[in-house]
C-alpha cells in the first residue's frame, strides 16, 4: 500500500504539472500478473487505480516489460489491461513484455510465446498506446521503414520509448549521454504516436539532450546543429564549450577510463560555473551517481 507521505508528494507533483499545463503520469509495473490475475490481484489493482483517479493522474503507463515469459502471457496481460481501462479515467500506455525485436529479451526472459505481439495488437483497444523501443532495447537507429513495419504489426503507430540517453544501471551510470540525437529524424517522428524519452540520472543535463531531440524530431534540424543550439539556449557559453570539448570522454571513456588527473582537471575547469549542469558533471566525476 502507498503511505500518506508518498500520496501527498504525488498529489503535489500532479498539481505542479497541472499549473504548467503539462500532463502528468505514473507507471505501474504489476510484476507477477504475467502468470495469473487472481481475485486478490484485481482488488489491489482496483484500489490503486481509484487512488490515481482521485489524485488526478492523467496518464498511466502499464508496464509489463522485463518479466519472465509464460504461455498465457498475452491473455493475462489483456485481462489486466481490460480491468485498468474500465477504472482508470486517463490515457493508457501499454508496454508489452517483448517491446523490440532485440534477441536479448528472449535470452534473458525466455522465448516469446507464439503469436504474442499479434495477440497483443489484436486485443488492445485503439485508444491505448503500445510502447516500442525500436529494433533494439537501445536502438542506434529508428528509421521510417522500421516504424511503418511496426505500425503494421501493432495495428497503430507505436509510442516510442526512447532509451538512447538512459544512463541508469551499474554499467551505464558510468557514462554521460551528452550526444546529438542521431539515427532519428522528422520523417521517423511522423510514423510514431509520440516519443517518450528515458532520460539520464542528471536532470539538468537531460534538459539539454531533450531540447536537442525536439529540434531534430519536430523541426527537422540536423542532430549536431540541434545539440549545439540546445546548449546555446540552456547553458552558459563556458559550459557549452566545456561539453563540446569533453563530451566524447564522458560518452566513450567513462568513469573507469578517465584518469584521476583528468577528472581533477575537469573539476577544476568546472569550478566557478554556476550552471546546475556543471554541478551535475562535477558530482558525476566524483562518483556520486554510481
């Protein structure tokens, strides 16, 4: 059960976003419902959904990603989706257990059940979005041809769950994904319902790549130019130059391969910069995001 302190914070967040005319959503990962949806499960799920309605949550992610495979996976998940759709009043984004063609999912979670994605597509109402990460979990390229193929499979334009910038987890946390939004373009964007960007642990630095991504997808700007334009708009000239000079170190070498002398040199360069992004880079260099 959610305690009062958590619900109070969630309500405050919801009101904050509403004041800024931004839709606010939460994700539910009902782990275990891939196997069976018991009567007790239904009661607990209904209780949580009613609370989210009362708070005023406008979007709900129903995430069945990264769960063990089972022969009845699609049927059980569709039963859960049906229950959620009856109760929750807002927009629903459904993430299937197999959300990419990437073979890593079958390697880790077991073989995809026969006709799983076809069954999901056929039984998911058209007002529900279906999440997809592209050809891979972290896709170097998501192009128009791939997206048309996926739209045909899912019977709707996919909601792209974009992992290009994510740096959570024990390996990725040692890198800063400060890079242009390459391998995607405006034509690809037109073949999707939306792009949902899974950002970095660093909130301020994430703004830079988020804005750059918008320039690429919506305005059709070249990825390198879009990245520089976002830096110009959101950070000081000093930090912009620092990021352009050192982004490859942060992206390719990472914490394990940047020497201690280099780290100290970078920290010294960042001293005196008032940007929140500069503080985040400094904290990352000093191991505070591991």
